[in-house]
C-alpha cells in the first residue's frame, strides 16, 4: 500500500494530474480515493475520469437522495434512500464514445441515476436508521462478475461504504474483481469493510484527501 503525501492548494484538474502522475509512478494496480465526508472525493474522481475514459470496462455508482415528505406535524419528515446502478460508457453518454468526446455534460449524465437504478437502502423518516435492501446488492454482485469479462482494464466504483458491510457476497466479489481488473474507486474512510480490505492490498495507491488540508476541498 502506498499513500500519497501532502500537496499545496490545487484546482481539481491540477490535483487530478498530480495524483495520476504519482499513481503511474507507484506501479500500483488500483487507485483508491478516500477522505472524510465533504472532502471532494467524487469531485476528484470526475476530474480524473477523462484520463481513464478509454480504459474503463464500466462502473458501479451510487447516490444518496434526500426526500422531504409532508407529515401531519408542522415539519416535514426527511426520508433518505441510496440508489445503486450499473454504468457503462455507451449507456448514457454521447454517441461518439471516443476518448476525446467526454465533456462536462457527459460527466453529469454518468453520475445521474437512471429510472432503473436499484434501491440499495432506505430510511423511513427523520432520525430513522438506513435499512439495507439486499436484492440490490445481489444484482450488483452479478454485474461486477460480468464486468470481469468486459473489455477495458479499469472498473469505476463510487462509492464503497458501510451499506455493503452486511453483504458478504458483494464484499467477496469486490475482492475477486480486484484480482481481475484495476479499480478506480472512492472509499468511505470509516466503517467500510470493502474499503479496509482494498486499502490493505500492497498493489493499492491511496489518495487520501484528508492529507491535503490546503487542497481547496471543503
């Protein structure tokens, strides 16, 4: 495992260039982005993505949606849900899928969950715990297994967090995929078994944004 060092304040594209250079020099297989919430992990991943566009086999993405639902009381009830969906380069981007065609609008499409996204977790209201939906992770296991045979060296994952901790088959499939493909992934920093296992691999390069207090990510 190789950890990147502190860097001065940089714009996302400049930081992405520096991390990509350090990763390439490291000789590691996997590039893992981690940090506390709000540090800009996905922002950095999006800045890195154009460099990896021609190398991607596909990806597994997730999004936390917060919904305000009217209640009988004066205040709204806040519900949360996590959507999980498989992503491939040709599924929701420009018709011209070449390396030079990735534009900012395409990035927005990549991170926007389609209607067929799998419901991976849901909370019933304000203060309620998130309940894991195992069916979503069963589908995700099958998708990750299929990605191992797709053309492309890298698999994009944003993110690996605590919802997966109760899904042993999913955790095992992530590890198996790491032997077959190279990962470009965002990891929750704490309470993530999948992240802990990937971080402990000697072939992982970790870009820890908490090492960069002046990087401009807040």
